[in-house]
């Protein structure tokens, strides 16, 4: 859970801070 949470939170934070997800699902993105 630690690794998944860290990676997911990092990607979501960057995507939300930089720009909204194109697909609408940050966790589904590459």
C-alpha cells in the first residue's frame, strides 16, 4: 500500500497541479 499510495498520490498531485487529466482518470493514465 505504501508504494502504490506514494506513486498514485504523486501522479495525481502532479497531474492536478499541472493540468487536468485528458482521459478524466489519473489512475488509468500511463
